[in-house]
């Protein structure tokens, strides 16, 4: 995810977060994956939030950038979820920024 695709992905994730009434605290889009630190209502499961974001972004990006249709899927089914209860928001944001800087 680079260039125009990266920019459009960022827009779409932000749009979906607003629709879900979630707040993006940190996001870093890498060429082959994305780190997203998001705050959602307790009534929304992490699985639901991720599914909604992946579903919308895949559908729109593949429609707008037709060469992405050559890929079997845009996203894998896998993702990692954790809560921020034991560490501060700052620590998580720093970790995500460091991941981007190592690429």
C-alpha cells in the first residue's frame, strides 16, 4: 500500500471509523500491512470493527484501482488484537511509529 492507494486507504479507514463511532488514535500504513490503534465502543467486538474496515477498504480499493482485482484477496483473514489495559496509549503509539521507522 503505497502512493495513491495508501492515501485512499487512509481516507477509507477514517470514514469507516466515523461510521462505527470509533476513534483512530494511531495509524501507520506499510506497503504490506497496517498498524491501527483504534478506540471503539465496548458493544463493538474487535472482530466486527476489523471486519468492517477490511470489508469496506477491500471493496472500494479494488473498484477504484482495478489492477488490485488480479490479487486473490486484498487482505488476509488474519489480524492481531490486544487491549491497551497494561500499557499507556503513548507506549502503543511509540511502538507503532517505531515499526514504521524500521521499514
